[in-house]
C-alpha cells in the first residue's frame, strides 16, 4: 500500500534506486562549530599532532575556483562573498573522523603556529570517488491511487476527528476520510488536474485523474539538489538532478565533490594540547 501522505511514492522510488546514504556534505558542513580560541596557545617549535586543538584560516579551491574560505578578502576577490556569513578562522580537534575530511586533518600535521601551507587532497582522502551505483534514472511521471491507508495515529495527531466524510488539509492538499478501523484510516485525495503541491521541497503537479488513479508529474529542476528522507530509516540523502528529458530525470546521490582534488591554503593561527 503506498504511503504518499507520509512517505511519497517518488521519494521511496528514489531511495530504492540510489540507496539510503548519508547526506553529501559541502566543505563548510564538515567544519566543527566555531569554538572559543584555545587559552593555552603554544608557540615556538611545537608542531601540530593528532589530538591537538588547532585554529586555522583556510581557502579551498576546486578546479582552480574558490569554493570555500574563512577569509572575507579572498571571498570578495573570488566573487563569492556572502554578506550573511561570518568569515573567521575555525577551531577544531585534529583527529581523523572528527567531522573534517581526513586529508585536511593530515595536511595540518607538523605545522607550527604562523606557518602557511598549500596542499592537495586526493579524492580518496576527501569526498571519495564517484560511485556509479548512486546514479539513477527516475521517471518524470508516476501513477498513484486516489485512496490510501494511513495509521489512525497520524490522523489523530492532526487534531482531526476520525469519522467518515471528514475533510481535512495535509501538507499536500485536502483529503477526505472514506472509512476507518481501529488501526487505519482510508483517505481519498481530493485533487484535480492542475493542482500543485510539494514533497520534501520537490514540486509536483497532478496532470490526470480517473475515479481510482492520479498521474503525477515531478517538476524537479536540472542542477538542483534536493534533500530526500528515507521512509524506513529517517536518514537523509542529497540528490542532485544532473540531467532531464521529457520522461526521465538523472539523479546523482554522490557528493558534488566526489572524484575531485581539493586544493587548500592553510594558515595555523593557534595550537594547544
């Protein structure tokens, strides 16, 4: 039985094809939350080792373009300045698996306070290689029943009185209660051709209806990334639409930086252990 109201058909199809993966991360998402600068700042000949707390300025370039930086001046020169962002050094513990990519952590090892360093991180130590199994083809159109069984707890949680003929609004649109048992409620989608709604940020349109079936068109955009949530595990995946035609979307669950070499400029501002 489809659970479009709770777990959309297209979303379930996506996750079936691409697998349930952790969200692909952008460089800034791998940074630890900004922390106060270490109080026991060390200078002299002390070099960065695993377990140290470090504060660094950095610039990340991919294919020669500045993708991320802690420097406002660099961002402005690169034309990527974001006035809503705070540009400042980042502080984190120098540990593998701490949230920073391993190649970035290892590149800082051995640096002294005040040192500047340029290094390149290979894909295997960055965002990984491109996994062909995470590239899928998703139909633009799909069919679903106008009827659906949902848990009665879901309807009660909407502060809706469970009775036949009751109409209430969901995030997708209006539905009516056809019948119910102690465990489930059968609802009918009260849609018409041309009605539009969104599921997890994915715009969709009803293009045709019969007494029992609706034809739905997904209106995803090429080069746009959507966040999909697994209906079984609750884990999220980032799905990027890389191509589209009249019938099919090509969807990639790899990180946009998969297979890319990452060029870093790093300055070690502070170190403590």
